[in-house]
């Protein structure tokens, strides 16, 4: 019984000591708990930052892909418009070229293309866009070519009025405009008439739109009308163009 009593006393003492030491142990482990908590929070914040940066990068890439997709759609529309003009050709040997330079000088109006001798591009080839004739190639290098626009003061092209078939010469004025010459004053020409290439001269194939009449003046004693027209091709805006081979023959409506 003495032993049991002694064991009971020791148990009570041990319990008291544990009760007394428990707050001390908790206080001793508190810094470690705080450290673990702070470390975990910092780790979570770093992970969140990394995830945030990753998401931002993915969003940027997605936006870039959307822009590329939009540009591709626009490019496809342009190319479809260009290729749509080849429907009137018997021999459809053409090249697609990119405009790399545009001269806005009124006295020298031309564009430069990114195709040259190495691409089998030669002088006197005709250049068109999806709307109509832009001009003809006047010189080349191995990798580029210069196109004299129909609005240049030195450029002339044999044409005809589509509605009546009456022939004349379309000359550049040097200010993004053209004039139709040698049309008699008694001709049945009207504002809005479409002017197309006649095929005469064997440079420009017949039947391609060139300009549309915008103004008609009758001079006092002149035998011919003064006819002002606007090119139908997008001379300033065109990015992609078609270079026609010299053997391309368009259907003549004569």
C-alpha cells in the first residue's frame, strides 16, 4: 500500500509538472510556428506571383495570335481580291508582289516592288490590283522593279469607254489624276463612264478597268472634250499587286 501511495504521489507531481510546463513548451515552439506560417505565406505569394506572370505571358501570346489571325484574314481578303481579277485571263501566268515604296512626288509617280529579274520580272510587264490597272514596269534590278503609275505625267495608255467603245488615250496629270484625250466634243460620253484598256499598242491587255470619268468640260473652239478621270486602282493604298506576264492575253470585247 505504501508503494501504491508513493506511485500516486509521483503521478500527481508529474501531472502538475506537465501542466506547468505546457505553456512554456508552447511558448518555446511559438517562434517555429510563426516561422513556418510566414514561410508558407511567402512561398504561396511567390507561387502566386509566378502564376500571375505566367498568366500574363499567356494572355500576351494569345493577343499576339489574335492579331496574327486578324492580319491573316485581311491578307486572305486582299489576295482573294487580287486573284479574282485573273478570271478574265486566257493564260493565267501572274506573280503576286509586295509594294515596298511609293513615290508621292507629283512629277514622278511610281511604286517599287519586291520582285525583280531573279523572279522573271521584266520591263513593260503590266501591274494591276484587284480594282484595275496601276501601271507598267519601266526598270528592274535582280530583286526589285519600278512601276510607272498611270498618273505619272510621262505615262499614256490606249483606252476605250466601256459603255460606248469609243477609243482615246489616257494620260497622267502628275497629281493622282488622269485625263482622257482625243474624244470629239460631239461624243456621247457621260460622267461615271468606266474607262478600260483597249489592247492597242500590245503592252496593256484589253478589257481591264483603268479609270472612271469624273468631269467633262467643253472648250470654246477645241475639237475635243476636256475629260478628267480618277484611277480605279488603289495606287496609294495597295500593298499586294499582280504582275502580268507579257504573254497574258485578256478577252477583247471588240
